[in-house]
């Protein structure tokens, strides 16, 4: 099924802004780690425990040697960038969610008639199964009527399904659920 251009454009914009925001968050976290290690260099024990954090800080610095003041200023700039992107993210996310809702309603509208038809076909089969379960029960009951033997001499082939007459049966529950959902009259 072909998705609408509006939906695709909104999704692409959302994914791009979300990725940009996530990248900004990661840069900020890396800068914060670099600043933390500049302010309080880890000893050997801490360094082993913080290996990933140290690698992230080193990757952020990319060989640059920055003073603590430069790192603090850079971190503040990255915080501002992340906050700006976070504010930009909200309306883009809302637009994406609205477009997704409209697209979902459009697709459901297209599929609903075919779904209704398939559920109707299933209902015919459920009715047939219910009728067969009832006939099978009658056959087993006839054993007891004719011979006095319990009907348990033959397995209850419809025990898992029940029939549409039995309110608590699986078939009856299915039919109720489909009617409540509007998929079956």
C-alpha cells in the first residue's frame, strides 16, 4: 500500500530532526565527560572503570588540547544547541504524530471494507464449526440414549471451541468481540 506524501515527508523530517537532536545530546555528553575529566582527572583505578567514558571524552577532543575554561564554554554552547534542537523537536514530533494519525485513518478506511468481507467469511466458517460441534455433541449423546454408556466413550471433539449458543465458548466470545468492534453485524 502506497503511503501518502504528507506522511512520508513528516516521517523524514521527524527522523532527521530526531537524529540531529540525538547527535547533539551525544556531543554534549562527550563534552561534559571531557570537562569532568579536565576538572578531576581519574587515577588508574578510576580510569580502568571509566574506560568507555574516557574514550568518549578523547573522541570528543579529537586530539585538541583545551583548557578547562575552553571546555566549559564549549559545553555551554553545546547545551544551548541541544536545548534549541529540543525545542525544535517538539513541533516536528507533533506534526509527525498528526500525520501518522491521519495516515492511519486513511489506510484503515481503505482496508476496512476488505477486512469486513474477510471477517464475514470467517463468521460463516465459525457458524459452520458451531453447527458441527453441536452435531458432534448430539452424536455422542446418542450413545448414552441408545446404550446407557457415557458419551465420554468418544472424545469431545468440540470442547476447545464450544458453540455459538454457549455464551462462554471461544466461538461465542469471538463473535461478540467482532460485533463489538463493528467488524460483524
